[in-house]
C-alpha cells in the first residue's frame, strides 16, 4: 500500500487547501514530518486515516471537531487521498458532517451530512466505484486488508504505546495482541467449553439431587413401619441401604398382615354372636306385639257386627238411589220452568204496549189491558221470522248511510277548497311579481362584486407577504443591534489578546536571551563553544535577570494569553453568528425602511379585507339569485296548478250534490221515524230478544213436564224388587255417601286385621319365638347390649389392623418403585457424569487451570505463537540497532502466585549471554527495543493481513532519548526500511534529525491556521 497524494481542505488546523505530494517525498525514501507543538503534525496523519476509514484514531474522533475553526463559514471540509494497493490505483474523497450557512436553516445553518466518493483509475481514466460511506469503507478495507485499528498500528507506529507494551505484564500484552490479531474466536472457544462443562455439571448435580431425593423418599416411606435403623447400612452406600429397607419393610408388612387376619377372625366370631342375640330379641318383641293386636281385635268384634247390619240396609236402598234422585231433580226443574214462563209472559206483555213491531200479538188477544200475554208458541215464532227478515234488509242498507254522510262531507270540503284555491291564485300572482323584481335587482349588482372578489387571493398573498416583511424588518433591527454589540466586544477582546500575546513573546525572548547569557557564563578561553564549536568568543551575551523568575513570569503570561485567546474565540464565534443572522435577514428583505414596511402592511390588509367582504357578499347574492329563480319557477307552476284545480273542484261539487239528494230520499222510508238505520236495527234487536226469551221459556216448560212424568213412572216400577213398600221407606235407611264410605272402611279394616293376625301367629318366626319363650325364657336386654359392645370393639381392632397392613404393603410397593427408579436413574446418569468430567477437564485446560501446568489459556497459547514471531522479527532489527548486543525472546515461563502466563518477553544480552527483564533497559535501549518491537509487530500483522505490501510507514516521536551512536544505528535500521521502494516518514523534534534528513514535510503554524510545505534537496 503506497500513498501518492493527499489534499486537505478546512480540516483540523488547516484553513485553506493544502497539497502533499507523497510521490515527491518517496523519491528520497525517508522524510521528516516536523513543526512546532500544536501546528498539526498529528492532523496530517488523522487526515490520512479519515480519508481511508471515515474516522480518526482514539479520543480525537469523540471530539467531532474535524472541521477547521480557521476556515470560512461556507468552506466545505474535505480530505482527498490518492493511493495504490494490490496493483490497483484509487482516489477517495471524504467530507465530514458540518454546518453550512443557509437562509432557510434553523438559526441560519443546515447540517450537511458526511459524504464519500471512491474512484479507481482504469486504463488511464477515473471510474467512480461508490458514493456511499459504508460501501466505500468496505471496499477500501478489503483492498488494504486491514481495519482502522490495524492500520494505525502497522502504518502509523505509535512509539509510546510500544514502550509501555515492552514493559507491560502478560495480561496487558494480551489485550493489545488480541485487538491486533483478532483472536476473539479462541476466547469464544474457551467460553463455549466453559458453558458446556457447566451445563454438564449442572445436569449431573440435578441427577444427584434426584437420586438423593429418591433415597429420602424411600426412607420417609418406611417411617410408618417403625424399622430399627440402628442396624441399617450407611447412607453413603445407597444401593445397600435401599436393599436393607426393602427386606425389612417386607418383613414388617408380613407381620402386620398376619395380625390383621387374626383380628378379622375374632371380629367375625363376635359379630355372629351379636347377630344371633339381636335376632332372638327381635322375634320375642314381634311375638308380644302380635298378642297385643289379637286382644284388641277380640274386644271390638260386637261393634263391627252392628256396623255390618246397618251397611247392608244402606246397600239395598242404594239400588233405588238413582230413581229417587231423578224424581227430585225433575220436580225441581218443572217448578223452575213454570216460574220462567210467567216472567217471560209479563215481559212480552209490557213490550207489546210500546213497541209497534209487537202490535200484532196484542191485537190477537181478547184482553187489551196492561199485563201478561198468554204465550202462543206458533205466533211468537212467526213474529220472530218477520223481524229477522226486516233486520237483514236494514243491515244491507247501512253502507248507504255512510255513503250519504261522505257525500255531504265531500260537498262541504269541495266548497271550502274552491274558496281557498281562489285566494291562492290571487296571492300567488302578487308574490310572483315581487320575486321577479328582486331577481332583476340582484342580477344588476353582481358585476362590481365579481371584479373585486377576483382579486381576493392576490390581495391576501400581498397582505401575508407585507406582514412577513414587517416581522423581518423588526428582527433585522434587533439582529443589527446585537451584531454591533458583538463586534464591539470582539474588538476589545482582540486588543486584549494581542497585548497579552506580545507580553508573553517579550518574556519568552527575555528567557531565551537569559539562556544565551547562562551559556556565555560557562565559556572558557580557547575552549570550543558547545553551540557553534568555535574556540573564540568575541561578544558573549550579557547576564539577565534570574532564570527562575523569568520562567515563572513567562508561564503566567502564557496562561493569560491562552485565556484571552479562548475568550476571543468564543466572541469570534458569537460575532460570526450575529453577522450570519444579519446577512440572512438582509437577504430576505429585512433592511427595508420600517415606516415603508408598516404603511405597506396596513394598505395590504385593507385591500385584502375589502376583497374578502366583496367575495362573501358575492357568494351570498349568487346563492340568493339561484334561490329566487327556483322560487319564480315554483310560483308559476303553482299558479297554473291552481287554475286547473278550480275547474276540477266546480265539476266535482255538482256531481256530489246530485248523488246525495237521491240517496237521502231512499233512506227516509227505511228509517221509519228513527234518525238513522242503526237506531231502527237496535230497536228490532231488543224486540227480537224479548220474543226469543218467551219462545225459550215455553220450550223449557214443555220439556220439564215430560221428564218429571217419566221419572215418577220409573220409580214405581223399581220399588217391588228392593223389598221397600214406598219411596219414603227407602229414603229412611239411605245414608250419606261420606258416612256410608266411612262405615264400609271400618268394617273392611276389622276384617283385614283379623286375617293378618291369623297369618302372624301362623308364621314360622312367631312359632319359633313362642317355643324359645317356653323353653329358654325371656332374653335380658343387658346381655344383648354387652354382645353389641364386644362386636364393635372387635370391628375397630380389625379395621385398624387391616389399615396398618394395607399401609405397610403400600409402603413396600412404593419402596420397590423408588428402588427401581433409583437403579434406572443411576444407570442413566453414568454417561452424563463421564461427559461432565471430560468437559470440565478440557475447559480447565483451555482456560489455563486444572492439569495445565503452564497456566496458559487457549487464547494466550495462540497469541504466544504470534508474540514469538514478533520477537524474532523484532530481534532482526534490534541486533543492528544495538550493535549486535540485544535480541528479544518470547518466554512461556510460569508466572508467580498462579498468575496467567505465556506472554512473557525477555531481552537477551549477547555480550554476557544473560537473559533479563525488559524493564532493566535504559531509556535509549528501551526506545530501540520498542521501535524494533513495533516494526516487528508491523511485519507480522502485515503477514496476518494477507501479505499486503506496506510501502508507506510513519514512525512517531521517541528519538530524543538516543545518543549519537545509537541514533546512527537506529537511522541505519530505518534506512533499511526503504529497501524495495518503501517510504518512511518520521515525526520528530530532534534537531539532529532535521540535519540528517533533508527531505521534510514542514507544518507552519499561524494565527489564521496552519500550512504545509515540502523542503527537499531539489528545492534547496
């Protein structure tokens, strides 16, 4: 990888555009990058790194101050680097994110995002490869074969870091080597092995816990058996312990089963004795109860006989019950029919006096005085048929009355409608004339309003623009005032800074002059000057004030100058921002005269308001005109419709009147002095109801008389067969139904009881009870109770023994299950235990523990191999730098107190053959060893990065600690780096380096930013 050209613009301390021709520098192979402190030497290296990777190393990237504060506010920061690698030629140009002045942005600035352009030179032409930051970065990293961290370690050698690396402990070296060689994957292997080992140990611990739980459960299961655990095997041998528990638990269960069988037999015997005594006592109790029932039945026998005789007479009379009831019912019905007939006759006579429809019935009798009429069935039925026929005719003509009322009502409504239509025609004509007049007036006033409304949008925009201009004018006045105040503050701060800087420079000059006086005081006649080497000293510098006093004063003045410079920078930023605000507002028209802006805004507002009012009025008038057109059309249609309706109403009225007169004449005859047909129909209904009741009363009387005669005849025919002489004799012995039923139930109950008592005494159980009482005597109740208590006690004992035996057998079965589960789980856990032991051993070895005697982890082992390569590559250069005395050697000696080992470094003194710690090297020796180590590491990393050819290197400070001979040897080694066309840039302040290296890239610091200048032999 070779850098050809670098172009820096508004980046870091460089305000303008700086060009660096690395091809010109590479012509000499070795060049020096020098300049005063803070001038920007590191910024040159940062620019290279930013161009290639889009960021700068370390903490400088976190500051995000890549753009130069010295550059103009509108100048874009950009770095362009032209380089070649792997036979390809590229140019990358990058710009960081920055704030660009803008008239539209917030506070006058807009954020410009970072951008990248990557081009490749193909066949003499530049071809764009990518315009995206991420794509360009990935392409460059692939071509170079290094990421940013590796690039800053390999191409830009940081000497301070490697001096610390040389003396650091193994753990500190591991962190740096791991970041360079990317061995994180080996740490991942260590962690993965640790995780797998831990998982295997966790699984084994879980298995052991489950086995212990099974043993505990087995022991707890036998707790109820009350085993003597004094003779049990130790629980450390769970197999023997479980076997012992199984054998002893089975023995205890057998004992409890035998005890349960014995208790069951005892319980069965006592239960049999109790049941026999209980059965005998029950038989004797039933025998006593049966004897008592028999005594009661014998005492009630005479009463039952009398009840039977009475019930027999009732049964004979009950045969005539139906005929007797029929005679009584028929007589009652006949009396009721005669009474109803009398009422109907009186009602019919009263109605005939007032109702003309019944005049024929009254005329048919010989007596015309008020009172009852003899009801003749045939004349009544004839009158009913006549009235019903007349009612049917009247019902048919009822709709004609409704039709007549409708015609009268319609005639009245038609007269009203005709009058209303005449009024509407008159008022409609007047309203139509008024609407036409208003429409013509509105149409004449639309034209002026349309002209004003057409300018509404334009006048509104003008008013808004005038208001915005007025706001800008006010903001511009405030910003201009603030800018004047900021300029005044900046002017005062600049004068203060210049005075303090001049004071500091004067004190510095005084200190330098004092240093010359101190050197002059040490000059000896005829001895060479340590500065110029001349033995003659014509004008020695005069003595000045105390060096300590001058140095303190210079430091104080420097601090004051820096504080004034910081304050000036703050005020300068404020001034730039204020000037930017003024410029932006002026560009937007803020510098217009305030009175002009105010007058213009007022006029614009008034014009806009006038146009707005015209537009509103125009819209309202147009809507009203459209509404008037609709109303006029409606009024004309209404006028025509009214004229047509008037003609129609007159014709209809004439026709309705003629129909009503004809129908009225026909209905008057049918009403027969009634106002309406419905009235005559209601009168007919009342008369018909009277006739129907009279006819029904006559019919019921005739039927009742016939039934009464028939019932008496049936009773006379039945009396001889029952033994009763008359109906009165039968009625005397006949009982009420409830009394007869009760008497029959009592007789039947006595008969049933006698039958049951006979069956009881014939039963085998009572026969046995009578025999037992005669032969053995009565049974004592106390004896039976004692047998019951003995049986209950035996039952409890048997139940407890059976429960104990069942629990013991269940414990044996559960114990056998636990033992089988234990054996199965123990067998299943054998392989996981072996796997866990193997993984633990491998994981311990990989992390430097266990049987790993070197205490070296896998990651350290891999890095130790890389460190050994670095030590070999570094020793090749260190031998030349140290005149063949020193080499570096990797050591994997075990560290003290169990610390991690494998990344040790020793320096071998070839003159004495001794090895010693790198911390024993002197300052110059440490620098040579560190430089050799850095170069060796760069070579190894270069090989690890895919063999990228690094043709451009930068070596940082550190040469000031070398003596003349050591510096010569180091320079010879650095000269050797140029072999094969490699370019080496050295960063140093050492004066001898400036004299030895003629090709220099000089960084010149100034108040307006730094500049770059190439000095070489050609220029000289």
